[in-house]
């Protein structure tokens, strides 16, 4: 598990994302012990806004790694018919939700700078309508994944020359 770029759990170094996920999991576990009792209305409103922003930041992390998984065709390599099918089964998502996540992941992923698109098919049609401003806003927790999905679906409907 977690084998790539010189990192693996089988004796090599641990990839930094594992530490990030472990730390986030530990903090959220601590959060289960915290209750809203004693919070004033203004503080409660602030907590809700900040928790929602944190969820958006977590979603960006998930979507960034999902784009990489689909670029590698990970779903097929793991025995599913596609990354979308694998996601649906592994995370118990509705098929439409899984497809929306994969599509959004690719639209949010900034395209790699490429001089020869023929040499890098991954930099072709999927990234031609990337959404760097939406990606930045999601990363900052300024918009939700629902908002980013609406933007993505709207962008997909625009004529190619726009």
C-alpha cells in the first residue's frame, strides 16, 4: 500500500499524504468529544462556517487524488470496468455521484504544462476546460463541492469555442 515515488509502507519511507490523513483523522477524532453546549449563537455560526470550509478543503484533497487515480486508470487495474465503477463499489456511491466526482476531479486538476499534446494524451480534452479559479476557491474552503459541481456542469455545456 502507498507505493509510489520511492514511498511505501513495506519498509521505505511513508508518503507525506499518509501523515496528513493520520493527523486529520486524529484531530477529527478529538472533535467528536467536543459539544456545542456553551457556545453562543455567533460562535456556533462561526463553527458551522469553518467546519463547512474544512469539508471543502478535504474534498479538494480527495478530488486531487481521484484525478490521479483515474489518470492512472486505477479502477481497471484494480479489476473494475473503470475508476468510476471502482469508486462506486469501494465507496458505496451512487453511479451518478461517482461519475460526477471523477469528472469534477479532472476539471479541478490544473493541467500540466505541455508543449506536445500528442505526447501527453492526459493533457488533452479533459483538461482543456480546467477550472483553476474554482480549484483555488475549493482549496481555500470558499465554495462547496456542490458549488464546484454546478460550475463544472455549466462549463461542460458551453460551446468549445467559448
